């Protein structure tokens, strides 16, 4: 494929990238992109307040700006959802974005199909981790299928603990399992103090999606 100014490789080959991507780039096996002090982290952002995914997307942008290979797997939102952050990622280029949910899964008419989608999504995540496809991996709202028993928590913990190479993994969603909190290097809890929905103000573009 011919590289142009609009292709991901070109965008990640600029002079202001710490270690630019090249056609023979080795992804997360390339140590020159990192500082000596860097360590691969597991971060969990949980709690009942608004801002969990928003915080994770902020880290995603930082990693993208540093030239990291980035991937996002959303476990609740479906492909029908036109979320603003996915549109922004497409405009930036160089960020893989997968949606394997069917909307708000707890309202699904076919919970077995929702469970199958979650399991398929997790299987793809495991393949990505094993192949060291990304240096920054965001598992958005994966806490829900874990809580509902669709994805085995022991498998998640083992996969993340034994992941090869240099891979940051960020997990978001309410009610993160204690095993995830124990495994994580960074845990933040977002606490709700106020929310406009409590006053009958509906979710709106640019704020919620």
C-alpha cells in the first residue's frame, strides 16, 4: 500500500513522534520507543460515577501521541452506536476499534447472543495479547460481562498477568472484580456526587457519547 499523508503509518512516522513507526516496525517488541523507567501496567478505572471511559480515552490519546500501537475493544456498545470518541480515533488514524456488544446488554432481548458476543470479543483480545499486537489496549466496560459470568475472571487475570512483551492494558466499568483490583498496578474509583440525569436531563452528544 502506498503511504500518503492520511495513512496511519505516515501519521506515526512524523519527526515529533518519540520513536516513529516504520514498515519493519516490531510493535511492542521494539524497546527504543520506551524510556528505561517504563513498565507495562494494568489499570482499572471503576466506580459508579461518570468518567471511567472518558479517563481511559485520555490515556489512549497520550499513547497514540507517543507512537504506541493502540487498540480499543468495547464490550457493551454495539457497532450501531456512533460514539464521538470512535469518530475521533478514526480521524486520527492508527487506532484499531472493535465493538462487540449489542447496545446496553442488560436490556438485550437475547442474553445468550450477548454472552456469545462477549466471549468472542474476549477470545480476540486474547489473540491480540498473545501476538503483542498493541502497546496500549483498552478493554472498555469489560467488567460487565465478567460480572455476569460471561467471561471467566480467572482466565482474564491469568491472561493479563502472563501477557508477553510491553503491553499497557486499561480496564473500565462498574463493579470491577476483586481479582482485577488485586492484579492491577493502578486502580481509580469514580464516585458520583451529582449527575444531570438525576434531574431528568437526558444523555446528550458531546457529553455522554
